[in-house]
C-alpha cells in the first residue's frame, strides 16, 4: 500500500488544494515518462514505477474537481514531455557532461515525486 505524505499535512496557504493537485498531476506525468522510458530499455524497475504512477493518479483523481480535468491533463502532459526530454538527453547523449546533468535532474525530480509516497 502506498500512502501520500503531502496529503497528511494540514491545508494552509503553503499547501493549497490547487498546489497539491498541480504537484501530484505533474508527478503522474513524470512517472508516466519514467515508466515508458524503462519499458524502452527493458528495465524491470518499470513494475515499481507502474505502481507508483497508479498511486499518484489515484491521488489526483481523489482531490480534483470535475472542472479541473483540462488543467490536470495539461499539467500531466507538460511534465511528462519535460521528463521524457531529460531522460532522452541522459540516455542518448554524446556529451557526457550534459548527459550527467540531465540524469541528475531527472533523478531529482523523480525522487521529489516518489518522496511524496510511502510504500
């Protein structure tokens, strides 16, 4: 069972419902890109990523209002695209320094997302 850490925080000016929703939607997009990249490379870690992505999507669906669907989809797509670009730069790059930077950035963004979940 995966639990959301941010969901346990009291609502306040710093952690508004809209901010949380955008955060979780972006994380769902990043996890989607990560999972697809892992599939491309036949990485068995894709199984865990799939579970984490499903948990993130469940959180998004639980906290979004029906009229927010368009915004949520845009946040997910934008984050997925950005994460896919980083993963591509990290994996298929002739510039080793740039590849390291992209890998570090992708890993940090993914860790921030998975850090919101408890396994």
